[in-house]
C-alpha cells in the first residue's frame, strides 16, 4: 500500500462534493466529522483514515474504492481486475453477457475520466479569464488616474497663467492709466466747477 496522497484525495473529494451540489457542512454531517476537519482534508492539510474515507464516500454516494485509489491506498489496476474478474467468474450469466457488462463498465470509466478532464480545463479557463479581467480593471484604473492627474495639472497651469495676466492683487488699471498720462479728468472737472460756480436761475436773488 502506498502512502496517502493527501493533496490528491482532498481535491478529488472537493470536486465530487461540488459536482453533487453538497455543502461542506452536509458532507461533514454525513461522514460524522467536523466541518473544520473536512475542510482541512479538502485542502490537503489532514490525512483521512480508510474508515473516514468510507463514510465520506457514502455521503458523496460514490464507491469507497474510488476514494481509496485517489488516496493511494488501493492500486487502480487491482480494482479494475477485481471487477472484471468478478464478472468473468459469475456462473449465472453467459459469456456474451459478461462481455457486455465489461464493455459498459469500461464506457462508464471513460465517461468519468472525460468529465474530470473537462472540469479541470473549465476551471483553468475560468481562472485565466479572472486574471485577464483583473488586469484590465487595473489598467482602466491606472489610465483614469493618469487622465485625472493631467487634467488637474492643466487646470493649475491655466489658473497660474490667468493670475499672471491679471497682475498683482489690488492693482487698478484705470488708476495706472491716469498716473501714466499725468492727467486726471475728474480733478480737472472739479477745478472748472469751482472756478465757474453754477448759478440756479430759480434762486430769489437771480430773478
């Protein structure tokens, strides 16, 4: 008997459980073990005994021999030989019936292998698709952050340029023009009014 392959048997149990749509809690109850223990078995952290494998097989409604083979407790070739030998040794069926049973048995085995391969390929494709989607999302976020940074920098440059054109805070362009020309039209108008005061014709002394 070979050493128990905990990684292989754990993955196989998880695949069979998910295929049967059984929760880990339900399978643990059927096998008479705790949820944490079964979780550790599926992750390859614990090595189940033959008795526990038999109980798990009952919960999954599969043969215990299938789990024994995956765990390395039983040689697959010996299992195949025992089934074939049992069929061939049955004295109550004809040779033709024996061959038909063997053919059916082999077709079932091929179907199981094909389904397992398809599930493995689908899982790999799903993981690859998830990785691509995650990379695309990260690229979109990076592009959006870069565009936002460029827009912010452009806005700051435009604001600085506008402040430079407006000149120092508090500067009056009209006052600057008067100061440069040396002529204040408001002062000139005031002086002219004082020199020639306006007379109200309606005043009593002007009638």
